[in-house]
């Protein structure tokens, strides 16, 4: 995936870099980053080697991945910060996973979440013509949830405060059934796609990246 799609690499890099200013510079007490839905560990390369990185996923796409059933949440895994990139939309109960991350995070820990935008202008036009995803019932890689920007903000704000949000593009349509659309869209420069995404993210951003901090909890944090 990441070898073939530069836009996928770019959005993982942008997501990981959001945490860099907040990582501990003390080699004796390094930050621990939990990557929920780590896939092939692409995010690991963007963090300092001193960082302790814990990658969990439902399958061992990387030899050091800790295999965990994620669909209904997971047991507490103490960490300084966490990332969850393009994962929540695949899970049966993403709210339970978000709660598990909340419980795992240190009190002042930050979370980076990215989710796709499923109501872009392209998706809306496609629906008007009655065209849907022909593989909607395939077992692997499908989106169980189809978030919009407002839905994503509302869902994440149940337990977290949004510190910042960014938008990503994917004009190549890599791995899509509509590769011909990508050939047309890539005729236009990336700066134009980013400009449209920043002005009208609901219509032109392919997805959203959120930097989040924990809302205060009434109960003591389990790590304290």
C-alpha cells in the first residue's frame, strides 16, 4: 500500500509529526507511543528511535505487532501518547476502542486520529447515479462506518477535546475501482487539491487528521 501510494505515506507522516513536539527528550525516560491499528508499522519510521513504540492490530502485518481483537475495545495498555490512523471506520464498536485508548493514555497524553471522508463531492455524485461500492460485503479492508466531518468531530468529542485538525487528499484513487478518476484528478497539481480541501473540507478532503487531548475524567486515571 505505502510503496504504491505516496498520498498514503504523506498522511501517515503528517499524523505522526503532530506528536513530535510533545515527546520526551529524556533518553532515560522515553515516551511510549501506542499505535492502534498499526498495520505494517509505517508510522514508526517518523518517530525518534528512543521512543518506545507499541503496535497493536488484529493481524500481525508486522513481525513485532501485538495481535489484539480490536472490534469491541481492548485491555488497558499504558502509554504516553497514541495514534489511531484509518482504523476506527473498520471496527464494529469504535466507541469502545476510543474508550480503551482514553483509559490507556496518561493524563496529559495526546491522541492522533485519522478517518476518511465518505461524503466528498465524488461520493455524492456517484450516489446520484446509483453507483455504490460493488465489494461492500468483502471481508477485508472495508469501511463499516462512513463518517463525515461533522460526525467525526462529534464522535471524537465525546471523550476528547480537539486541539487541531488537518485534511488530507488522495487524488490518485490508488486501490480504488475507479482508477480512471485518479488519472483525471492527478492532472491537476497537489496544491490545488489541498487548497480545495482546506476551503471546503467536507467536499474535497479525502480524510481528516485530528490532534486530541483527554477531557478530564471524574475517576482517577489507572496509571496514577
